[in-house]
């Protein structure tokens, strides 16, 4: 396959180089569609009848005759043509300049003409010399023209767009435009056509461009067809067409070399004429006018030609230069060259980099010595420091036989040198490829019957120089059995019908009379009249291939005998991948018939598209090239019905007798079902593993030595490792806490004895984390029922144990709370007696009695004791919060003096409060409690003194911050920061600091409730508390509370205290506490009331029965031993509906309401009740002013 592929490539490439027509005929289109400008004279334009004409129209017609391909030309507005070419409506676009934008979607031919463009302006306008001078003018240009990009790059943006060049000149004739930029050829054509060429002036060349033909990007084959077709047209034919439309040039290149010398002579002649007498004045004026006309023509000629021309005097100074010279040399103004040493400027270095002395310069020598010069192997240098190869001609300017300067004309031959080098490289490559591929070439003249041959062809046929190279001589070399057939084929088919020669046949070599196989290819070449004149062709020796094919057929026969006796797929491919043998089993599996697959390409017929290229190139072609094939590989095939089957192949290289590779033989097993079962098993195993990995409990397997075999992701997280490989094969027993290690070992042993079991134990992870685990283990057996591992399910119960511990603490707290509630009730009774007697005593003392102060201190202490009762109720979670709008700053200021006394004199205490009020919705007393607890905690952390600071501020917290801190929505928050310089705490302590009953203090010095109370209060206020601390660097607590935008309610002014009012009514008092009962009797009697006392509920009912007509008010303790005050009241109001009552209670008001001890409208007072409050309440109920 490799030899055949090389043969085809080399054959095609050889024919391309031997004659362009061969390639064009090989695979050429029947018709191509060309689009071009319809308004670009003289290249293409419409005549007065609307018929398309011009240089390019005639060139394409000639191209059509040369190639035999029909060329459909469409000419239209240039912008429309570009758009439709881009849309794919045309194959080729002509008359196009190459730009960066166009190169992104077009492939360009080489340039076939070079044009320049200039600015044309009304002769009354002056000052236009280049692109920069056009700024500020309204410049007319053709839409879609490359000149637009040029002008915009130079800052000229006031452009007036027209659809054609003719419309621009028409507008100029109608004085609608005064400045326009056009390519020179159409500009001159239409200026003359409209008769206004003498009304406009032309600037020096602004830009130059090259005309190309182009095709859509990537269609290089079509571009090659186009270029090769034009390569069939001679330069003389192209010149004839150009002269038809442009006229013959005024001067040719050789005349240019002498032109300026003649002009110089004319100048001398004109100067001589001025010395003649004035009688010849009219003749002088006539000659002067002729000279001016000649100079204008010279100037026009110099400005319009593409070659660079400049003059030098005998000192080497530049005397003039044309626009083309400026452009080629990279200068914008003639002043950059004229008057300067031109050799030093552009000709100072030789091609090899050596310095070029002026005295050695042929141009300079021409100006000094008067000799013409020519060179094509030197370089000129541009203004930017780059060089380019040139061919130049120098013609001396003579005066009276003495050289006074020279004129030099030069062209850039870069493209010519590149083309020549490419041609040389192509010829060298052709020679090498022909030699490697053993391709012999020949050219046969049909008129003479003679042919010439290459050395390789002579070697193939065994020819010497004496052999008669004629048609008859060639026929004599053809094997006698093939001769008649080949000669008739050549005569009738090739020469007679113009078909391509393509035959394999045998020859008898002339030198040794040996038999060889050859493959001949040939193409006819035609003259201008379409008559065939010669055959150009190649011949390749294919004897080796033919022998390989015969060997392959023999191998096929042997292979077939084996294949037909196995239930496996069998196939043999040649080196081109064609099926040359297959067995019945392959056909039965795939559904094809033998005649449908033989000699078909295996890869195109059987391999699915998604794997076809990879298998063909990575396996088959590589194997053919290297002679080494993968012994086993798998790939899918497609059956005739489109079913996909997976085949496991065993392969071997097939070789001929000489050892050359002739193909590949393969035996294949259909493993489709087996693969499906394997994939199903793999999916099942994957699913099982996924289930195990998603199991929240640890799943593990341990061998008899206690080493880990398998563990899921949950287990690895318990061990604090990332991958199983870190612990696989290691014992997990060392991670078990020492006190549980023996129990763990015993459980393992029992499992391997066939038992099962459960164990609760503590484990320490590899990174030190303590976990409480509960594991259930059973034996894991193999198919022989042998125990091979322990299978365990382990659950992390750390959180459960914490919850259990918290439940126990909660139960303990509930017991403490119950105790606190009872203590609070009894304490309130005591306080009631103290405050009652205190107020009575104070009432009876004179205003100036020195003992009043002591009584007031007693009442203040009782008040503080009442607050202590509230603390107890709050600790037992029985004291509700009462939120009101408060100012944090004001509350901290009021509390600061008390805090200073608590913290002690050896600690510096400082408050830094934000300016203005910080309104929050809070229970002011509980906020005070938070600060008290934090102060106490800070004091204990600084036994040797330190500093303590409270600061406040208002901040705005975004959602990410509030979310990370467990707060509510974003917004304004009050921040209280409490900092000390105490001992600090480590990370473990910081993590547990808010846990109930957690304390770092010595036994008896802390309950562990202080900070947990702080945390609870802040949570109840919808806030959050954080702590930051480092050992030895103190601690800072920050409390975040949402700011309440509600205006703070001003504290009501204290009303003037009115003296209590007594009465004469009879009150039934029921109180089980003797001291409270006696104090209350004393108080009521002092204020005029009659009092009947009862010690409990039963006694109260009895006393009411005895005095039902006298009693006007019941004053009952709510909770009493035996029958409660509420029960007593219920019995009494059955006796006397509407009896008035006031209850007194030492319990919390919310507890009373929550437990529904009283109806909502029943009046109640709470101990310790101030004397004035009690008297006012009694009076109000009796008078009916208070429920």
C-alpha cells in the first residue's frame, strides 16, 4: 500500500511539473463562476451597448480556450460583488487588491499587475501633495475600494462614497466634488472620456496595489486550476491583449535608459537657441512649447510607470526620482532623496554584507565614465533599514561627449528570486521523487512518432543510446501477449478519442530480455487549434507489486482454508485496506454477501465513523508502514443493519517471498455480549461501592490480624485520613482508647470464631479528634464458607452522647429550677414582711428622725433581694424577658459605677461609647445581667490586676457576615465589645466556653453557668455573641444586637407620690406565713380597715361563713398548704356571688398566667409588694375603679 500510495503521489506531482495541462485535466471543474468590477477600465467595463469588455474579459476568454473550462463572468458594482462572493455565489473574484481583512476569508493568486492610486483635485486647489494633506477635505472614493482603508489609516475620514468610478468623475464634471482618490488607470480613462482631464491635477502616488485573483479560503485546488490555466497563456499573448486596450507604450524599457540623456541634450539645444538673434524668436517659442510638452510627457511617463527611476550627477548626488522609486525605497517625499548622496543612502552594502564603495558602484561609474551598466545581483536599502534584491540599468547622460551624470532604472526582483528558487527546489524535488519512486518519464511527438526518455525509463526498459526511440520501437518492447491490446488501446482510445493513457502491461527488457510489469500513464497535449501534438507520460516498474499480489493470492488460499473451519470472523486486507478474503462466519454476523464486500475498503464499509480514522491510521497504516501489528486489540464494527458489535482481533502481518508487507490477516471473536456482562457487573460493583460510600455509617472489613482491608468514605473521615491507601493493611486497634482496646481485640477474636457482637468504645483519630463509636460486627465468609474477614458497621455516636449528657444536665437544671422556684416563693414572703414592717416603721418616724436612713437602707437591701429572686427565676428559665426600646449607651453609663465596684481597684476600668444613642429592643435588666457576668468572668481572669474595657458602636452587616455569625437579615447592628488583659484561653477552651456547667475554675469557685446564661440571653434577643482569645493575651467578647429604629420612649416623669388612702371596710385576710399575715394585719388596721384573719384556705372558708355579711373584700395568698386561695375563693363566691377579691403571690406573674391559676381579669399583687401599692390596690377594688 505504501508503494502504491507513493506511486500515485509522485505520478501526479510529476505530471504537474511536466505540464500544467496534465493537472488541469486530472480533476478539474466543468465551469467556474467569476465576479469582477464592472467599472474598472481598461481592465473591465461596459461599452455604450452595455456589453462587457476590457483586458480581463479577453484574458479569461483565452484562459477558457486553453483549459477547456467554461468561464462564466459576472461584472457588477464592486461592493455587491464582494458581498456575493462572500456569500458563496461565485468561485473566483478578479480585480481585487489584497488586504488584511480580505486575507481572512480569501486565498489570493500571485499579483498579475501593479497599480498606483493618486489624489485628483481641481486645478484651482493647491497644497495637496500626500495623504496627510487631504485632512479636512471631503474626498470622494468608491464604496468597497481598498483606498478607504488607506485614507482612514492616515486620518482622512471625511469620505463621500460612490458606487463606481464613473459616478465619481461624473460628479466631478458637475462640480459636486473637488477632490477624489482613485486608482490611476480608471481615473485617467474617465477624465478623458468626460473631457475634464485638463481641469484636474494629480498628486504624487499615494498608494500602490497589486491586482489579484482570489478564491474562498481553503479552496487552494481551484486557485491552482486558475493559476495553471493562466500559466498556459504566453507573455506575448497577454501583451497583445493589453496593447489592444491600453495602446502601445510610448517608450519601452530600453528607451527609458536613454530618455533622460536625450532630454538633457534637448535642454542644451534650447539654451543654444536663446543665443540666436531675436529674428528666430517665434521659432524658439515654438520649440519651447514643444519642449514643455515633451517634459510633461516625460513627467507623466515617469509618474505612471512601476519601475523606480532616479538620476545622479557626476558627484553622486540624486537629481530627481519618480514616485515608484520613492515607494520602493520607503520614502514619502522626493526631498528625502534629491540632493543627497544616493549611493550612501540606498546602495551602501553588498548582498553578502560587505561595504560597497561608491567608486565600485556601476551606477556611479556610469555617471563618471559614460558607460551603460546593468546588474541583477545587488541590493538596495529602504528607509527603514531593510534591503531588497534589484535589477537595475544605468545610462550615462553625456554633454559634448563628456559624462555629467546618469539615469538609473530599477525593479524589485524579490518575487522573481523567490519564484526561481521555488522552481529550482521543485525541479530538485521532482528529480529526487522520480528516482525514489522509480518513475521514468517520456515525451512522444505524434507528428514524428519519436520519443525522448529519462534515465530512469531507460533503466526500466533496459535501453541504451542506440535504441530506436519510435512508436514501433516501443511496441517491440511490449510483451507479445500484450502487444496487440496495448497498441490498439493507444491508437484507438488515446490518440483517436483523446483519452488518457492508463494501462498495466508486461514488457521484455531490451538489455537482458527479462519479463517485467510496468504501469504507464500519459496525457495528450494540444496546439492552439485543438489538435493533439504530443503525449507526455510516466512509466513505473510494478513487477514487485505484481509478484506481491500473486503471493497474496496464494496466502489468501491458505488463509481461506483455515477460516472456513472456525466459528470466528476471518478477514484479510491488502496494503490499501481492501478486503481480499473473508469467511462465511463474518458474513453471517454482519449480514453482507461475499460479492458485496470483496475489494471494498474495510474501514469505510465496516467501521463506525467515530472510530474509523483512529483505527485506520493508528493501527492499520502504522502496521503496514512499520511491519509490526498489534497482536491483540478490540474495536467495534457495524453490521449491514447498523448494529454495533465489539470484536476482539488477533492479527498477523502478511508478507511475500521477499519479506515485503502485502497485507494483514485477522481472526476476530465477537465479544459484544461478554462486554455487556462485564459492564453490567462493573456497574453493579460501582453501584455497590457508591451505596457503601454514601452510607453515613462506617463500613469496614478487617482481617484476622486486625489489619484494615476495606473502609468507606465515612470511616476514613472518622479516622481523619483522605485515602484508603493511608491506612489499608494497618491495624486500627492502636486508635482505640486504651481502656477499650482489650474489648476491641476480644470482639475481633469472637467474630473469627463465628460469633457476632456489638461494642461501644472511644477512638482517637490520626489528627487527635476524640469520637465515641458503636460498632456491630459479623463474620464475612467466602464461597467455601470460610471466615476471611470481619465485616463491621460503625456509627459515630459522639453527638448522641453529648445530647444524652445535655439531657442529664437539663434534668438536673429542671430540678435546680424547681428548687429555685420554691426558694423564690418563700423568699418573697420573707421580703414582704421585711418591706412591710420597714414601710410601717418609716411611716411612724418623724421626718428628721436619724433612724430613717437605716430603715431606707433596709428597704434598698430588700429591693436588691427581690432582684436576686428574679435571678433565681431566670436561672430556672421561669423568668420571662420584657423587651422595651432602650439606649445601650445610657444603660451602660448607669451600670458603670456599680461595675467598677465589682471589678475592684486593682483593675483599670474604661468605657468607650459611640456618640449618640444606640436604640435596641431589649430587657434592660437582662442586658445588665450579661455585663455583670462578663465583668465577673474578666475579674477572675486577672487575679494580679489588668485592664478591662467596654466599647460600643453601630455597624452595618452584610448578608454573608450575618449568615456566617448565625444572625438574621443584614442591616444595622449594635456591637458591645468587652475586653480584658487576663490569662486568655486556648482553642479547645474557646470552643466549649458557652457550654452549660463547663468551667476552668477550681472546684467550688465556679458553676459553669455564667457564660451559658450570657449566651442564652443574647440568643433571646435575636443576637449573637463571639469570643476571641489567645493564651496570655486576654479575651474579647463581642455581642451583636439588632438596632431598633423605633424612637426611644422617654421615661415618664415620676408622679408626685400621693399618701395611701385607708378605709373602714372589713377584709378577710388568708395568709399561711405568720410574719406576712401579722405585718399585713398591722398595716391594714393602721389605715382603718377591720381585718379577719385565716391561716389557710379551709380556715378562710370557715371564717367567711361566720362573717359573710361583714366581709367586703377577700385578700388571699394564692398558693397555701391544703386548700389554695383560688379554691377557697371559688367556694366563697358560690355562697356570695360578686364578692370582691385580691390575690397575692410569691411566684412569677407569667408562671401564674401560664399555669392558668387565675382568670385574666382577677386582680393580683406580687410579693414583695410595696405598702403603698397594696393599699392603692385595695382601695381601687373596693371603690370599683380597678378590676
